[in-house]
C-alpha cells in the first residue's frame, strides 16, 4: 500500500510507527518545504517533522519501506502555508490511489468528501514523557540545560531546595532529544497542547506539566524547564480565620492573591476557585498558559487569538459568577480584570509582588484612583504557602493623615488591615501626583511631596530666576526667590499663591532670596534640614556649540550627553534646565522668557556655562 502523510501526520511523529514493511511512503514537496521552513525558524513542529523524515529515510535505507518525494517545488517559501501543503497531500493521495495519513479532522473530512481513502491518526494510550524520570513526589520543577547536569527544585512553598538530580552532564543532542520527545508526545496526546510557539521558544501544557522549551537565538543554549503542582490543597487546609471566610463567602468580589514566585499563589487560587464551585457558583478561568489544576466543573480559557480582551468579551456573555485571572502582568490584563469586575463579575486575580502594598501600586499605575476600590476590595498576600497579610480597601472623603487644615479634605482610599481594621496606607492626589502614603509615617512623605511639587511648579513658572524651597512643619513652606520675581510669583491680588496653596494644601510664605543668604551667614553657612533647593551651581562643565537663527538659539552637544539633563548658568546663576535631544540639540525660542534672558546676557557679555 502507498501512504501519503500530510503535514499534521509528520509532525505527530506517528508515521514511522504506522508504516508497515514493504509499504511506500510518498511525501509532497510542499509539505517538505513547510517542515524545512518551520525548522529554520526554530519552531517545534519543524524539529519533530524533520526528525520523522530522517527516521523514515533510515528505514528506507534499511529496505524496510519505500520513500520518495513528489509534487512541484514551491517557488516562494514565504507565500504558502499549511492549507497549500494539505491540498497537495490530498491531490497526491488521489493521483497515487494511496491512503492519506492525517491528524487533522478538517483535512480528513475534505479527503473523504473527495473519495480518498483516509486514516485519521490519534492515540488513546497514555504517553509518559522521558523527563518524568527526573520528578518525584516532592519535585516542583526540573531544569535541564546543555552542558550541565539536571537540577530540580524540591520541597514545599517557603522551603524549596535546588538540588542536583544526576551527575551526568547532558550534551546539546541529548537535551534536543528530550525536547523532541515532549513535542512529539504532545502532538499525540489529546490532553496536551502548544500554548506558545515562537522562534526559539515553545510552551507546552502536557497534562499537569507546564514545559518551556528554549533554544538559540532566543536563549544561549538549549534549555528545558518543566513545572508541575506538588500539592493540591482545599481552602480548609489554610486554617483561615472565620471573619475572612465570612468575607470570602459574602462580600469579597474583587480579590487579588499576591506573593513572590513560589509563594503558593496559584495553589491558593485553585483552592478558592473550587471553594466557589462547590458553593454552586459558575467559575471560569483566564490563563496563559492554562496550567491551573482545577476540577472538571471549572472551564479554563486561554487568550482568544492571543488577546485577553477577546476572552473577557466571551466570558461576559457566558456570565460566570467568578473568574480566576492567572496572572495579571501587562496593562491589558489589568484592564480586562477591571472591565469584568465593573460589569459585575466576581474576580480573583493573581499578581507577583514582594509586599502586599506593591499589589495596589501595580493597579494605581494603570487605573484611576477612584476606580481602584470598585475593582479591588480584598488583597490576600501569601508567603511560604501561608496567608501573611489581608488588606481591604475603602473610599472616603477626609483630611489625609499628617495634614491638619479642615479645608484640605479630599477623596482618600484607605487601605486597612482586614483583621485589626487599622488604616495602614492612604491613597490620595497631592498636586498632580497620586501616591500611596504609609499612615504611621505620613508626615515626612507629605513634606517631601510638597517640596518636590513646589520645585517642579516653580521651574515652570519662573524660568531664568533663582529659587529655593524650605518645607516646614505645620503644612507650610517658604519660597525664596529673586526680588524682581516676587510680584509675578504672588500674582495679582495673591491669585497665584492662593491657587498653589489650595491645590497643594500647604501655606506659602514668599521671601527675597537675599534674606536666605543672610540667614545662612548667621547659621555658619549650613542649610537647615528640610530645605529643598533649585539646581546647584556645581556639576561638570560640558562643551557646546551655539548657533542662531532669526527666531532661535541652538545649542549643540557631544553624543555623551544625549538624553541627559543639562543645567544652564549665566555668571554662576542658574538659568534653566533642559534635556539634550537625540540629535544632541537644545533649542530656545528668542521670543520666550528664556530667549530674552539669553539675549540680555549676550548684550552684557555674561559668561554662559552648561553643566551636567
């Protein structure tokens, strides 16, 4: 009998097992070219397919079967794909009156419709991976790399040990054989699938194993990392306090589970998901890769066409009670989590964080402050497999801790210890910046924020003028600046100062900078603590070339200072700061205040220096 394997059959690694002695195997040249293309791109399909062809060639050399290649050579390798190769395989099978071997249901159905004899390949037997021999009951992960012995991480959360499994140093060929075994068996196992497949990187979910295969050019060397769950726990195993159990059952719907890698986040997420499922809740998951070990009643979803937003849209139509999102990494993940929570779906997110408060920091950088308590109400931080902290979030309007004036009340998100109900952190907007402030240390951070925000505003308001800021206790600050700049800073009727006081919540006192010099002389030349100043007159001088056009001054710098901030000084007085562009240039418009200051300095033949 003549056999024509299509692309799916060859990359399954099953053709050599099915071909009987004396039979002839005919491979289409489009199929051969596609396998070659995938192999050159370091794809797993190409590795397995080429290995299968080599095995068939060896069998042919041993006169065990016949092997030939037929069809036309494809002219443009980049302009054809799987569909063209499958079409060629059907045409060859029809022309040769041969049997088509395929693992593709679609190709099998099309061939049957054309009257072609088809053998649909699938395996029902359980295939054991060759890397399974490196695992025991206490092994969480195995790490294999060419030129090294095999290592494994064993133990339990919080007590992992990185140990050598064998003394034998593996060659590149041996590691590639292990990789090929994984991919071949994944193609044959209905419970396995390729989660990610890119040049030099393949992620395989093989039953309970999550396996990452890496090779050049993506990695230096050939590497296999295989991870599997060590234990499966129920929520009762965590000995959760009754008040937290009550919250999880009745109130918590925006839950985030946080912790460092290996802290037991996914294990706890699995236990929580199954807890809700046993409470007759509809539970789904969004995973990439899909490696949570959950009960059959919980459907696991990946990223639809590589985009979690598509998965979120489908799940909103499915209307689950709870969705486990493992894990939140990119901004799109946080957005999908938030959209689903705001739509009324209970959410359980998994986040990498070294501290519990870092979890909220990751949301703060991506969501408006007022939205955070609506999407995130409970933070559970795990360490060494146990619950270390639980935070709850609430929005209120109050005077932030460390401030005293009643008119400084503003929206504040309070982050409280769930068990003691004591506020641990406050989130609020100060000036134009939203920050998380520890309640017990609230005074010093507020002073620092006030000084930084004042300095930023003064640089924008008073280019060309000197200024210094001294933040004092009692929510007040003194601004020292040039005498002729004081009227502009105060504004008509004090409008500018009043506006800054209102926005920053700090009382301002404006003084002549010469008064500060006198004060320094009486203090022996030392600055008092708490003072923040404008750019110092120190720094390393840098060379520049200056050219003029009718409307601009153009400063050109060497490439060493490209992208760096430089300070311009005129007769040792700070003038302004700027960042050197990619072209090594700083441009100042002559009609601007800075431009007028440069023109005035040029007339007086003032010395202009640039420092970095």
